[in-house]
C-alpha cells in the first residue's frame, strides 16, 4: 500500500518543477506588458515588421499573464497554507493587482517560488 505522501491529487501540476519554471518565465512576460498598459509605446511610428513582431510578442505575453493569474489564484485557493492574516493580505494583493498582473507576479515571487524551492530541497 502506498503512503499518503505518494497520493496523487488534482493539484499536483501546480507544484511540478516544470510549471514553476513556466510561472517564473510568465512573470517576465507579464511585466513586459507594463509599457502597453501605461500607453508608453507608440505603434504608429514603428515599421510594419516591428508592429507585427510586437503584436505576436504581446499576444504571447497576454497568454502568459492569463496562465500566471489563474495559476496563482488556484494555488492561493487550494494550496496556500499561510496564516489567516497572510492569506487575507495576499488576497488583497492578488485582487488589487489583478488589473495589471502585478499582484500575481508579486505573489509568485514572494510565496509560490520560495515554497517550490524549499520543497525541492527537501
């Protein structure tokens, strides 16, 4: 009989090393969207090829942001075993940072990734 440690759950994908790496990469792509959100990029002055490249890049970054947002929310709901006051704080960070993706990046850097690194060391 297998021990409970080896029991597979539906949330095991959230704690795999590949997904942790994808979340980490997604944070950089999400942060690359900051100039777009703030309107700092003027596409009208760019060449057609540069606009095409940026369009494809930002489409990929938007998908990465969605992956990161959903992943961090699912992790917070199902696997985050922090104290109640910390869970409330991270709820506010995720909720208020939802509009630009910053909240999920902060949560990933300060909660998700450190736990995955510590989990890998054990």
